C-alpha cells in the first residue's frame, strides 16, 4: 500500500519536475542569448543588429494591414505566445496544482505582493519628480522564472523541491500581477470598435469551452483574430494570449480527470514549453538585451532610472518578499514550506530580484512612446540588478545548503 501511495505521489509531482528541469535549461539558454546580444551590440556588428531589429514587416489583407518593425513583432507577437503559456500555467496551478489550496497559495501570494509593492516604491522614490521616468515604476516588480530556476539548477540537489515549488508559485503570482499592471497602466488610447470585436471573440471562446470543444484548432483560429483585435484596441496585444489560455479546457472529455493526456491544456502546455523556453524567450532576450556600453559612462549608473531599478530589484525584492512572508507566518495565515529554512527563503527572495525578461518587456512599454532618452539606461539597470540579485541569491543558498548539511 505504501509503495502505491509513493508511486501516485511521484506521478502527481512529475509535471513539476519536468517543468523545473526545462525551465532551468531554458534559463541557461536565455542567459547565453543575453550575453550574445551584449557582445553583438558592442562590436562592429552593432549596425547590423540595429538594422535587423528595425526591419519593417507588414501583413496585408486588402485595405487591412499590420505594419511593424521586427522588434515590435517580437515584443507584441512572439511574447503573446509566452503569455499564452503563462496563462495556461496559471490556470492549471489554480485549478489543479500548488495554488489550488488556499493554505499552499497564501505564502507565495503574500511574497509576490511584497515583491511588487516594495520594489515599485524604491523606483518611485528615485524618480518621483520626473513625470516621464516615473512611468517605469513597474520595471523592478517582475521576476524572471527561467533565469531564477536556472540559478537554482546550479545548486543541484542541495535545494529542496519545496523551495523550487515556492519560487515557481511566487513567479506565477508575479506574472499575474504583471498582467494586471500592463492592462491597467500601459494601455494606449482605446478603440471602442476593436474592443467590441474583442468582446465578441471572447464570447465565442467561452461558447467553445462551454460546449466541450477539445480540439485546439478552433481556439487558435479565434485566438489569432483576438490578438489582432486587441492589438488594434490600444490594449497591449500580449494580453490576448492570457485571455485565450483561460478558455483552453483543463479537463479531459470525461470532465473528471485533468492529469491524463486527454487534457487539452496539459497537452498544449507540454508541447509549447520547449518552443517558449528555447525559442521565444531567447529571441526576445537577444532583441532587447543589446546595450551599447560605449555610449554609457560611470555616471549613467547613478542616473535615477537605473538606480531605481537596481535598488528595486536587489533591495526591494528581498525586503518585500521576506517582510510579507514573515507577516503571513506571524499571523498564522501561512507557514514555511516543509524542510525550508528562513535563510533559504532569503536566498530565494534574492533570486526573485532577477527581473530580466519581464522587466525588459515592461520597460519597452513604459518608454516606447517617444521616451527614447531612457532607452539603454533602463536596460543597464535591469542587467545590473538581475546580475547582482542572481549572484547574491546563489551565494546565500549555497551557504545555507552547506550549513544545513552540517547540521544534519
């Protein structure tokens, strides 16, 4: 009987193990893409790098058309696929995963709230008097789960699975917060016609889900049209990916099992993960991480924008995550994951300061409307803040693991 229970428990956690392995490897590829972008942007190839990203691409259907430079096709189009995956992960975790229990979800939820509010406060403190720079207040609120798990993978089995699950849960809540922030604060002038079309398409997705359509093709067809409608509406197009994910059925045809291969959402999530981890995110990193260091000086590091981002990611994240976790455990709303110490939690809080992908994405939204004066400065802050947070988190977790082993 015990062997059967253990086997069942292993099967339940297998998707988490697969996810962690894939995300860790994806984080290393992502890191390579970012380094490559920095090398290219500071070499004789820089002019070709800029020309490539500015390359105009258009899709036309008669009088209707979408024309954007390659960089925006990556940021608006490819990243919609990333947000689609994030939406599916969020739905699965809430309905059938680590966030399905209020007790399990409480601690990472508190951590995510603290990890967004305090970094935003740090950034705003440095940029409050600049009406343009202050628009970047959400840049240090993000956590890059691929990079963070990539760092954790370097520690191997020294890190308990419960800690990895906690970091994953915090990142999911963090992504949810980023989605809300983008929808509320980084939306251009709205088009009522496009919004009406988007609303009609959302109703169509709801109808497909309601009648039990399991094949993904009808959802994708409506999803593409939804992406176009949202793009034209003034709301950022990537949010269409999140909306589409909410209507992909989690349950199989019997409506009872969500662990079986018949689950459309699980099948799509499993299929899409490698493409996002090893394709979408590295391409995005390569397109957005290229900072020309020759155009920057030491004094630029002390400009309020990068200073606000660095302090937000490094100090704000660890303070916010630890403070809210302490409060949640103190008032007995939540408890630490089994086998996890406060020192290990501190190391994880530091890793939450690796903002990279989502920070770069939010920065592109904050400063894309003609605010080119800060382009480069914000990427400098993101790179420094993420690097310092990653190194510090690794050191703290490694020391905590050694001390823990000695204690045993």
